[in-house]
């Protein structure tokens, strides 16, 4: 708080993001309670559809859609969510074919790995729409009991293309 009791723009932003994520998580939980596994599919479909709109906007912003550019675009999305948190995300380049974005916490506080996978259908869609030669997957996962999450962006192997 500032001396006059008003919140800074940063405090307002962080509060708004936390509130939006809490509402989104509440919506997901409601859908899952009402529809079970069909609810997970619905959440994945919603996330995929949103990912298509994000990818369309990103095409106009990216000069290049190579592995590094797409991974950095995704990192920017994650950093927006974790704004103000020290070491919330870290980009780790693993050779010439893989980049891992390590996240120290789950902003939606998922406790079901399948809910995480449904939600991250957006990220998968963004990566694979921006460059069909790339693929996205989750490695380590906080909802699965790991200490952190790994968002892996990599060049597809030839076997995946066939």
C-alpha cells in the first residue's frame, strides 16, 4: 500500500490476476463436478479454441516462428500470469531441438493432472499452430506431485510427422 492507503497499479494488477484465476479455477471445478470426464473434455475444447485465437494474434507479433521465438512468446504469457513473483518461470534451452519453461508454481493450484492437461491445451494449440514442426507437452507437473512444472517445446521427431 502507498502512504495514502491507495493501492499501486502493480498491486491492483496482481489482485486482478489472482481473482481471475480463482474464478477460472472455480468454473473448471464446477464443470468437472457437473460433467465428470466430459467436463474435462469440454475444458480442453474451450482451451484449444482460445489457443487458436491467441495463435492468430501471435502470428502478427512474431517476426519468426522458430523454436526460440515460439518458446519466448509462451514464456511471455507465463510471466504475465506470474508478474511480480521472483523466479516464477525460467527458460532452459536443451540443445537445438528442445526448450523447457520451468514454472515454480501452478497459478490455478490444480490438484488433478488431467485438469492441468485440459487447461494447457491452449499452450499446446498456440505452439503447434504457430509452427506445425513443433510440439508441446508437460514434463514434470505440480498437480502430479512434482516440485515444479515443465512446459516442453520441441521440434517434432520424424516419427511424429508420419
